[in-house]
């Protein structure tokens, strides 16, 4: 069953149980790029013009908001949010450099996407929002294929 057909079969009871938060239809592109040098990673990150995200450096993990990129040295890993449901994932591959994956959500009907939140470790910047993408699998039904960082959510005050 294709994603748009699946959404047509959702019952009113299920919609109520989900609090009206139904998955949406989209098409997801995930182009990748290899970088060999730390300066290439930094330049690719600047070119992406992220709004917010988190970055893991050699000595610290830090977050940023309002597009203010931290400069703590060599980036090892990270996830950043761009505009219009785009995201960039940075992954160091040992001595093979870095793999950068761009998540580009577009209009279409090849994927189902839902928003979710994960608990942050510290008080600031808050919980983390992700967009989880599902695709039909001929043998197992629908399964999540990836998740893209979609910003921070402030935790409620105690």
C-alpha cells in the first residue's frame, strides 16, 4: 500500500487516539558528500547556513541557535537544521574523512513523515525535535528509514 493510500484508511478512532497528529506525505532526497579535511566540513556547514543545531568537537559537545556557529576546533559529528525542512548530518568516518548527508523534504508521496521529540541531556537548549521518515517495505509493511534533526524545543519551567 502506497503512503497516500495508507492515510486514506486511517479511521476516526485512530485519528482521535493520535491526537489529530497524523503523518504527512512527502518525498525525501538524501544526497551525500565526502569531505577529507576539517576545513571542508566547516565550509560545507557555513554554506548550508544552519539555523540551529548541535556539534560534537574533540573536547566538547555544544549547541547553537540563531545561526551563530560555534568554533571549537575540529567537528567530529553534528546535526543542524536549515530552512524549509532541510537538515544536515555530519559523521566522521575514522581515517576516511567525513560523510555529510543533506535531508531535503519536498512535495510528493513516497514517504510518510511524522514529528517527534527526544529528551535533551541538559537544561538548555531543551528537547530535540526530529522528523521521522517512513517508507513501505514489501515484506514488513511500513518502517522508519531515517530521522532528521528539526530544531530544539524549550523544556517547560519547573
